[in-house]
C-alpha cells in the first residue's frame, strides 16, 4: 500500500523542503502520513470546490502548490481556512503543499513557465535568474529563470502567443518598443525578482502581481514588462506534477483539478 508519507517522500526528492524560503510553510500540512493514498488530486490551490472535487472522484490526498495556511492560532469553522481544515480532516483527505521549494526546483514552476515563455524546451534549459544560495549538492536555488528565444520576436506578437500559451484571461504589460529576445521570468508574485531581472540584462520580464513602480522603472530602463497573472504563470506546473506522480506511482490514479481555474476577470 502506498501511503501519504510515501508520496511526500517522493515529492521531497522533486522539490526538497530545504529549498523553500524560511517564511514558507511546506510539507504534509493536513492529515495522517500513515494513511493510504488511493487517488491523488493535484491543484494549484485548495479551495472548497477542490475539496468537493476530491470527494466526487474519491481522492484522499490533495497535492497543492499554495500552502493552505502559513501560521495558525486557532482552527474553527468561523473562518475560511479553519472550515477547510475541518472538512479535510472529517472527510479523511490529506493535503501536501509545495510552494517556494517547487518554484525553485528543477522541472518546477519556473521551469514550466520557462517552456511557456519560449526560453526552454527539450533541448534547452533556462539559466537561474539569481543565485540566492545552493544546496550541499551544488544545486542553485533561484526563484526565476532567464534565457533567449530561438529568435527575436516583436512585442505584440509575443504578447499574443504568450496569452494563448498561458490560457490567460488577459495580460498587463508595458511595451518598451524593442523586440523580445532575452527573457527573464519569475512565476507568481515575482516582483521581488525585478532587480535580478535588471541585472540579467533582459529586454523582457514576465511575472505576475507586479506593482505600479515596476512598470514605471521599466519605462525608464527600456524593458518590456508582462504580467501574466498569478494563476496562469503557475498553473502549468500542475500537469508536470501529475506526470511525475503518475510515473512514480503507476498503480494510483493521479488527476489534475478541473474545478479550479483563473478567478480574475478582465473587462
């Protein structure tokens, strides 16, 4: 019998917990590690809809990117997070969350985004955007990537292609009037990687949740900026995880959530 701990131990080889930022909360966050893992649902977030989906398909383990909580002083049914924790426990569903460790890991969130952004493929890997530190084995921990497109592309053409590949509801951007060729990326709320993007001599920075001042800086520096949305820049890793878990545990059904999608609209 494959247990929840077996799944977590495997995931810890994919995205070691020591790669997570100190303020992060990753690992088995809800449930029993000794419980059997009969079916796994993979989702960017653990929402009420995702929990209902797990129940509908008979999954007793949810693997998610975003932590269900970072710090708790109480668990009650009076708040959104408490209600979800109580529901998970009452229904016997465990939850494993991998956040910034999965952002940094090889074949993790940023590498999945690098493929979408066109700076990596089966024959090319993007470079780390920064060298925050490295593991004992020498693996660099970086919350971003940088690389080149196969050939320069106009900003309007790149925007149209990226929106399609991200399946994004819309893009926020600044067009600096230059072609897209050397691209830096940072999935999710990547504004903290902006200085590294500048240092990388990129002509284009792709991220999400970017603040107004970054767009102002980009105008003065002549750098294209694209905000692809938090969900859209991170969700590509879900299929990667489904495939990795499916290969590691071929006797267990591993499914990507169909109930969770982009919630931000554009008009």
